[in-house]
C-alpha cells in the first residue's frame, strides 16, 4: 500500500475519537449561536464534499424543525451581485479548509444584509471565519491524505448538532451512540 493509503487509513481510524471528543462541544457552541434566534429560514452555502454535509443538514432542519432551508447558489452573489431579500435567516457556510471564496462571499453578503452568519470549518484563521459573525471550528487535526476524511464526518456531526441546538425534538444527543475506536479495524 502506498503512502497515501497508509495516511488515509490512519485518518479514517482517527474519526471515532474525533467525533466523540467534539460532539458535546459542537452542541454547546452552536446552542450559544442560535439561542434566542428565531429564524424564518436557514441558508447553507458549501461546495464539494461540504455540499453533501449541507444537504444532510437541510434534511435534518427541514424534517426536524419544519424550517425551510435554501442551498445557496454562490454565483448569484459572486457573479451577478444580486442582493436577495431573505426573511430573518441563519446563513451557514461549510468549508473544511475555510478557503472557499464563493462560500465566504455568500456569508459576507448575508452578514452585510443583517443576517446571522456561521462558519463551519477546520481552519480557525480562514477567510470563511473572517466573513462570519460566529464560527464552529471542527478541530479534527490535520488531514494529509485526502482533504475530507475526518472533516467530512465532523461536518455531518456539526449539522446534526446545529439542528439539535435549534430545537429539533427528534434528534438525540449522540453521546454514547458514536462509534468507538474499535469501529474501524484495518488489521489484516
């Protein structure tokens, strides 16, 4: 197996401890962001694997809260400069690296329009964080194999915890339900 495969196996094996170690923090930090916020809608901006996290979040929020969710089309802002008239919105940008310029631009525009904004990323000093009112730093550690191993699963957990923090009644605390270190076993 090549070096990339070895790195990927190691990073996949780290996922259970990363998720278990961050779940309660994600919830408490997200609860502080949304506590007292009464939103008419949620806007999610993402691309690549983060886009799939956004789709997961959309289902959790729409099914769990009955709150409409829009997946942003960044070119509406970045290319056409349109200032859409959203109702009271929580805008969430998801980018593992935090470097996605179009996602950052969507959050900056929403912030400038007076909406609450949240960056979900693994990079604390990123452009995405700088464009947002609030941030949830995933704290998965560096990824050397593929840019979205631990950060992808952590983004999924972040979306779960966001919906739960917003009050989705059917979502349970994942503590004790997350996989443990025995879940991933690459021994041959």
